C-alpha cells in the first residue's frame, strides 16, 4: 500500500524563521506534488517534482525530491504570515502494472501557522 | 472565471435525507474526481471519471452515486445521509487520466445532524 507520511503534523513559528516540512514513503513515486490549502478553500498546486534529486525554487520556498524518489521536503526561508496554511504532499497512485493512475494519494498534511 | 466550481458551498441536513453536490469545470479537462476531506484534514479519493466514464471507485458506500452528464460536470448524489458523512467534499479535474496536476474546487462543507 502506498502511503505518504508528513512531518511535522503541526508547526507554529514566528515571522522570519526558517522551517522544513517532510514527506516520506517506503514506495517509489514517479513524481510528488506539494499543495497549499488555505482555510475554506481547495488545495492549490505549488510544485511538481519529477526527477530524483531535483530541486525547485518558488521564491522563498525550496522543494527537493529524494534521490530514490521516495521522499520530498519543502523548506521555507524567512516565513511570513501569508505562508500560513495546510501543506499537503501528494503522489500518483501506481497501478498493479507499475503505471500511474490519475488519482492522487495525499499525506495527512502539515498545518503551518506563522505569527507576526 | 472560476476553473472548478462546486455548489453548494455549505450543506446542513438531517440524517436520512438525500442530497446532491454539483461540480463544473471550464478547463476543458477530460478527467474529474471527487475527494473527501475528514475533520483531520485527510484527503481521500472517492471517484474518478474520464470522459463521462467511471474509472476509479474507491471503497465508498453505495449510498454515494456520482453522475457525469458530460465531461465538464460531475455531480455527487448521497442517499440516506449518515452522521459520518459529515466532511468537506472536493471536486477536482485534470487534463487527462494520469496527468497529475489537478485543479480543485473550493469544497462543499457537509454537516449531517
């Protein structure tokens, strides 16, 4: 069974601090995605990482895909109150034949609160 | 223009009632999904439709019946609502099956009393 474990589950920090959120699995994923969900809204895609070892940057957010494609991390530099939200990692479910299904498996999320 | 829209945004109803949630996407995508997000914020796939055909049906009670009149719409009908059905239901779409980028609607908050 493919599972994505996210840690920490909750994170409360002061504005200006750095933080890292982790997404781990015992399964290999063809790609992993990170979404941010704000209260009362649906998840919004931040990034997709596809290649093992890949690093992508989105302003103050840095995403990394593990070399073995079993894990990913999200690092936020100098967090701001606007970064507050639920961060979800997700990956495509594999079929019995090793291909990717369209639906996504989600981690349970990291709830980030950045205080001014 | 909202890419993926859902109605209603809030739904409060009594146990035993039947209710429907509607979803529409104007992205021209072939594949649409229903997800359930529980009180602990865990998102889980319920159904997936590709070009009006059901392709994924996870372990969901048969009280839940999706209907896709055309590829831009995927509605969810729920019979005999139970307390445990209370959750946020998200509709999503992707360009085609296996195209991983999904666009989510704003969610429907269902509360069963």
